[in-house]
C-alpha cells in the first residue's frame, strides 16, 4: 500500500534498491482513487518518480484503491515499461525452476474483483461467481492446479486482501466472508505454502492462520502482511476483541505498526533441494523489526 508521495515511501524505495533483486507489490499502488490513464499526473508523482531509478523489476498485484478508476491501465503501463513493471494480466503465475523441473512459484491474483463482487452479492454467491472477472479467474485457477502440482515445490500466493487481519483476526463475517472464503478455503489452501498480502496497513507475520478467532483452531499455512509501504494504519488494535471488548495479542502472530517492507531471502542448495527462506521485516529507517530463519 504505497502511492502517497510521502518521505517514508521514498525511504522504503531507497532501501529496496539496496536490499532487493525484485519487488512484489501486493496492491493499492496509488492512493486514494488510483489513476485513469498513463498521463495521470498521480502516476508520475506518487509512483513512477519514486521507483523509476531502482533498476529492479516490480511484479504487480492490484488492490481496491487501484480499482476506483481504471485498473486496466496497469496493463498498458507494463507494456510501456516491460522490464520495470511486470503485470501481464490481472492474475498470473511465474515459476523459478530450470529445465522444466519443479521450483519456486509465485501466484499473483486479483482479489479485489472477488472481494468486492462477493460483498455486493453477499446473499447470492451464484450471481457473484458469474461475474466475468470472477468467473474467468476461478476457471483459470482450476486449470493450473495440475501445473502447480507438477512444477511447484513451494508456492507464494500474492493477493491484496488477507485471510487473517491484524485488527480482527479471522476474516470478518459479512462483507469479507463471502467469495473470499471460497477463494481461500476451497481453492488456494490446497497448494499455498505462504500468503503475501497487503490491505491491512501493518507489517505482520502469522505463523499459522486461525480458522476462527479461537487460537486452537489453526491452519498450518503462514501469512505475511506487508501493507505499509507508504500508508500506515493509525487506528484499530493489534489483535481481535476479547469478550470484554479489549484487543488481545494473537499468539500465532507478530505485528508492527510501522511503515516498511519485508525482505525474503530464498535459499536452495544441491545438498538441500527443499525450499527454505529467511524473512526480515524492515522499517522505513532500515531497522530490522523481526527476522525469521527457516
């Protein structure tokens, strides 16, 4: 969640130039209402001018704010800057494996179309699933299941909306519990090893995901929230409400109300063909907030 032209956004960009070989942007590129075309001055002032000199490919997912005007403009932007902003479609899969051998996979999805249409048609999911942007994406996910099984040793699934939120724990009932539940639980959890998400303006690491707000019902899939690349949530608690209405810390999560990003260092070797990675949470001043060694 970037695109507010803040000093912190620029500091994070400079740090990423030092630390990163590539960037995975998890959506809400430009606040507050996205852009309508490539000539929109906000594209330059709040995004391109910040990242154009990094020399690092940025793989893009869209967020809800990117939908307020013209989400398809990012297809045009990626064609104009093909080595800088990678966005071949609203959802795509890239595989890092040599000679058609299994490798590391990044699955990037368009959760806004699913979440928003699920909210509008919360009482009739059949109608929501028939919407073209939802139907095509769900069908595409079904067609790549076998490819993922054959080619992916570890799958990062990238989408804007979290499964579990910092302020409320589990996906809330109502708006966010319609098609998003179906997307996560019936499709993505079959093969995903870790979710990389934004939307929630925190930095957070979930060692497991709660099937409900009770910590004893946990799903053994991890989630990283990196939703503070420029925007920071100043209100809301750092955990779900308990019976007394107070916020409580979730034992399966570490959370930071700071702007920053998450550095992922992937590791493979001939004597350890299984995938592993380190995860380093870094704030806008370059301070390490959390380091997880896998």
